[in-house]
């Protein structure tokens, strides 16, 4: 028997994933980007405005372990992931303004992961409300960094599991 493997384990529990079903249909590269962007920035104050954006990001990209399901629009959960601010226009507008007022205090590497993660949510999330919120955020990041936005087709080509035909 392989160490750590018990054949009597419940197979349904072994198939659990933190990713919602819609994420599992994405190319592996896009799934990886969603995971990598799930980590918040290191070395910043616990009350930094980026934390509120990240709580919403996780609430959109992952299954809430607290409930065993994805969070609903505007649902309050916990300090790790929650959509209670994300689901309300005025609250989310304030969160976004705070984030961009403090963007210069954030590591570039973190910003790139977040920007690409929200881009995927903006194009691929199954709920148009989530897509719209994250696409607006993505476009604001692109503008703030003086970049050109990618189309969905360009993103899909860049993150397409190149070489997959040879697996």
C-alpha cells in the first residue's frame, strides 16, 4: 500500500476541489493563474486596502470551505473570502478607490498576478455581474499601469496549455 493512501477512503471526498466547476473547464494555465492570484501580498499591513479586494477575489475564484460551495452575489462569509462588499455598488466602488489610492505600496509581482487573475474572472466567470465587476477592475489596472488590454482571444492564446496536443 502506498503511504498515505487508504483504499477505503470516500472517493467523493477525494474529488473535492476548491475550484468551482466552471473553473475546471478552463485550460490548466488559466486555472493556475487563478490559484496564484489567490495569495495576497506579503509584507503589507493587515488593514491595507488590498486585503478587501483579495477577500472578494477569493470569494469569486474559489469554493468557500466554510460552506462547501461557491459564494453567492453579496454573500457575507469570513475574513478570508466574502462578497458582502463586492455585491454592493457603493461599497465596492469605495474598495476599488482605496485600492488604487494605495497601489504604489504594493509589490509589482503581486499586482501582475492579481491583474491576470481578475482578467480571467472578467472573461470567464459564468455570472455576468461578476464578469462586469472584474472586467472593470482589470481595465482600471491596465490603465493605471499604462498597458494595452488583452482581448479574450489574446488571453486564451497566451494561456492555452501550449503543447497540449503532445501530452
